[in-house]
C-alpha cells in the first residue's frame, strides 16, 4: 500500500491490518510519560489543506508528531496557492523539499489521485470534495470494534445528508467490506442518484430504520455544499431526521451513537443525545489519532521497524 486515497480501493486484509496496527499504536502510547514513538524520526509529513479543517489537520499533525516525524503545515489561504499557484506546481515544490508524505484536503474530487502523479512520497486523502475521507471511515470502524466487539455482522444506520457526504461514501465501502450491514436513511433529495449500485439498504423513515441497529451515525447537514433547496426548513428536517431522546429510546440497549463532527446541535442531533453515555463522539476524535498514526506508520515504513 503506497497511498491511502479511498476505502473502496482497500482490500479487507489491508483494512484489518490498519485496524490491528491502530490497536498497537493505542497500546504503545497510552500510559507513557512522553506519548511518543521514534518510528518516523527523520521523516517529513506535510499537511496540505485547501479547505478549513481544524479537527482533521490537528489529528494528522498530532499523529505524525507522536511518531517523531517533522510536520509542515501548508495552508492554501496563506500560501502561493492564494496567488494562483497550481496543484502541480505546489506538488513539485513539496517534492523538491523532500516530503515523505503529503496529507491533502481539497474541495475537488480526485485531487489526491492527481497528486500521486507528481510526488514520489505517500499521499493520504484527508477529504476530497464529496468523494472520500478514508481515515474518518477507518476511525469509525475502529470505534465500533472497540465499543461493539466487532464490525462483522453489525447493522449500522447512516442518517442524513448522504448526497454531500464523503464520510458516508467511505463508510459504506469500508463497513460493507468488513462484513457490516449498512443502512442509509435520509430524504430522497439527499440520496445520490447511483445509490442503487451501493451495497446498502435504503430507508426514508428514521423511526423504522433505527430498529435493530448496533450503531447509528448522524451526518452533519452540509449547508455550505447545498446550492438548492433540498428540504423545506431546518425544523422540518430535524423533526423527520434528527436524533432526539425519543428516537434514542428506539435503539437497542447496546447501540451506540456516532457523529463525524462538527455537529449542528439541535438539528441532526439533540444536545442531550450528543452528550449521552451512548455517544462515541469524543472517542472518535481520540481514535482518529491512533488510526492516523497507524496509516502513516504503514505507508512510510512498509510496516517495518527501523
């Protein structure tokens, strides 16, 4: 595995290896007085972000630093990109600087793939348009594994704005590959046109779709990507597709509530639900660091210790 661009391209063995190494990273660092490992000492990881993202960028930066890598944060808004520099020219600059890995977030689907054509180092997709966000799906799967004991055989409902969600797409391909049953729930206007080709069940009634699930993943309504009216009002959306206390009581006792963040509290998820013991939202943030440590380690060392 040279790059991590999508979960659709991962084999089940590769996905399970990443999850296994994630567990090792968590065990190796937790409890240490200085939570660092020397595995990537002397390597340079560049965070190349063309979209704002405090959460994901900080997670990758923390992961790289805990592996003792040197980290360069390259924000497009304050760089030559703002003066019109192309992605190719930026890539050639990073190549000349000797970047061993580039973590890229870009508003255009396919940008990470293009970057692999110009860089010798590893490319990690931290989100491209509405296309893919592989490390988010991996940290979600890892969170399910820790809380539920396994992913295989579990039923996961992903609810809300599927159309604009790279998180939903990456989770669909990864979770189904790991043996989970994936159920997508949302208004017809927020479901992709090619959804019949996805390995999923489709539901429009949230109450009915919550029965028998092991995990429910609420998606943020991405208003910044909406250029048309996809539902009447925010109140109407919340009434039909928001997870409140009444709906949480419909879940089996062991079921968990997930959200990739950031949340629109009171819209897709009630504050009391987000803060309940069933919610794994802060755990997902913690687990994201372990997952990104595992991915960086595997890509930059081929799984070998130095």
